[in-house]
C-alpha cells in the first residue's frame, strides 16, 4: 500500500507534536489529532464527507495504543482505581459503540460543529484552569453504568479518550485528582477500542474510500501517528516537571480556539 513521502512526514510531525503536548500539558491527543488529520486528508483530496469521520476513527484507534502505556505508568503508582473501572467500563463500551453509529449517521458538517464545540469547551476549561469542587460520592451501579454510557458516547463522537468527562465526574464524586487521572487513563482503552470497532463496521463498503482505509479507519495515519506520538510523550512528561506549564496551557487554549473556529467555518 504506497503512501506519499510528504504524507508520511506530515503525519510524523503531527504524531510528534501530539505526543509531546499530551505529555507536557496532560491533554488528550484527539483535540490535536482530529483537526489536523482532517486538514491533512482534505489537502490530499480525500472525499470531504469522509474526512472528519476518518480523523475521529484514526484518533480513537491511536488511543488504544497510547492508553496502554499510560495506564501502566499510573498503575505502578497505585493511581488506578480498578473497581471504578469495572463499574464504568460496561456503560462505556455500549456508549462508545452507539456513539460511533451516531457519528457516521450525522452529516460531516454537523460532526464538525460538534467537534468545534468540544474543542472550545476544552480550551475554556484549560484557559480558566477550572477544577470541579468535590461534593459527593459515586452513584450506585445503575447511575455509574449510565454515566459510563455518556462518557463513551461523547468520546466516540469526538475521537477523544474520555478524560474531559470522566476526570471532572470522578473528582466531583470525591475521587482524588491523581486517582481520577489514572483511572481515566485505564478507561481510555475500552472507549477507544469500542469506538474504533464501531467506525470500522459503519464504514464497510462505502464508495470512493481512499486506499489504506479499513472502514473509516485510515491505517497509514494510525501507524505513523501512533509511533511518533508514543516516542515523544515521555519527553513531554519529563519536560513538564522542569518548567511552569501554566502560561503554555493558556497559549495552547488560544490555539484550540483557532482550531474550533476552523471547524465552524469549513
């Protein structure tokens, strides 16, 4: 399956930037991956009605790999609350599968608007550095299952690992922030796995799919971006311990606003 050298360079640079910033700022890669993969695939002349959905599917698939290395590091520090993972995971799997089907049924423009709203919301949270105040405990099994469904559905729609919902939810329920982050990392894999399967299934047999596509999943993008991202993420994490990253978080929030505007205008 041939792939243009320039496309390899573009995807490699994207993966390196995504991995480094994820480690440096603690952000989800989907916020960068989805808009820039969309821009790259659009520039290569891919069918415009497919590009956003392919970018979301490829972002989710890459999270399958990055989440495994992340959760291993958090587990070593005892920051993964596995009982919460097992409670949320069934709802997450169902929600992510449904979210993928909803996303592919939506027109590409509508999905672009949804992603723009997600990016703008994340940028605002980052810019204001808001942290929810813990006020209560986790709900019962049914409530936790339902919340898992919401996390999976929203994450699958926008190609994210779910931390933008699961971390605030857990800290709101009196889970310590470090444990919430570690547990959210463990939840990233079922979200990404179920969502990826949903996009692969929904994209089977579509006309004019570009070479290298497996359903909506763009395999060359997955391989190149994932390898580059996993290489640079530890470098970003080490850098974060040596500097004050708050000014960088606000600067990055401005970049996210620009990306949100791009999705709204395209």
